[in-house]
C-alpha cells in the first residue's frame, strides 16, 4: 500500500461514512452471533491498520485483552496513538505472531486481499487454532475481480472475491460460516460509475495513483451513511445482499 494511504486512512476513518458503516455491521454481527461469548472477550485485529476498529471494539466490549498487528510501521504508530490500551505490534496474517493463548473475537477487515487467500491460509489457520469454542472471525474484503481499478493499484490489492470464495475459505480454515453477504449493495451503481474510467483505462504505476478514499463533506457523510445504515439494518434482520463492492462474512468455531 502507498504510505500516503495510511495517513489518509488515519485522518478520515473516524467519521467517513464507509468506515462508520463497517463498524456498525461489526457491532451488529457481534451482537447477533456472539451471545455465548464471555462478557469481557479476548479480541484480536489481524491487520489493524491505523487502529480505528481497535478503538471501536475496545469501547464497545471492554475486552479482557485487545490486540492488533500490522506489517506497516506507519500503521502501527497510528494505532498505538488511537488505542494506547491495546497490544499493538508488527506482524502479518501470513505468519502471525500471537500474544494470547485464546481469542474470542478475531477481526480481519480489508486485509486478506493483499496477500490473497492461498498465501494467508496457513497463517489464518493458526489464528483459528487459538480461537476459543464459539469464537467469531469477522472478515471484510473487496468484491469482484472485474471491479479492479486504480484504487486497487494504490492499496496493493492482489485479489478481489465473490461470496463463495470466502465461504469456502472459512470452511477450509476450520470455521462454520454463519453469515456471508455482499455489502454496499444500495450504493453499488455509484461505486461502479466512480471507478469505471480507471477500470477501462488502468494506470500501471502504483506511485502515480491514489485510492478512492477521500475526506467526505458533511452532506455526503450524512446521505451515504444513512444508505449504509438502512442496508446494515436489513442485514441484521437476516437478509443477504445479492451484490456489492465488498464481501462481509462471519465464521464461528465449533
């Protein structure tokens, strides 16, 4: 990922409609599928980026242990500032260093697309081995290889996915899929339209492009945030989105 993307992420993820929508569905999924989890769960963010999801989970769950790792020193520095209570350290999902004997909730949002599922399989399997019975893995990844654009070049995307890829992956690493759905279904036409020029005429140099992530004004945050909230409520009610720019999944350990 271009180093400047971490700075952009750190500066906007607290208020940006996309990140707020993701955190909302994370909270809903934990509420829905984590009823048997301890009151103070042990939480790991496998690929914590600049730390906003860690801060969210720390505030939501008051966990007994909260930790996160990332291969980027720049991301780790941001995460430590945002969540000084967390155990934040350098590692990656392909060969993860694990600081806790057992985890109740593991998060890996927009991480697996960078190495790809094959490269991450062994590392994610080792994390699942440390998960407690009933523990949850929550995953978010980008959807559809045909949607590759300059955004993917800027953030280092190796692989985009369809729902069955993630369902199969969860099973392969030893989890029962509890939820596999697309996200941003309602806003999908806007996503495609905004990326269509670079889908048709992609750049070749990652250093010459920037991701689609930009600061959003108050009106945009409000309108698009409301659309995400409506979609998240539908998902929480048990519906599945037939398409979207992301795949969201929950796997549970037996």
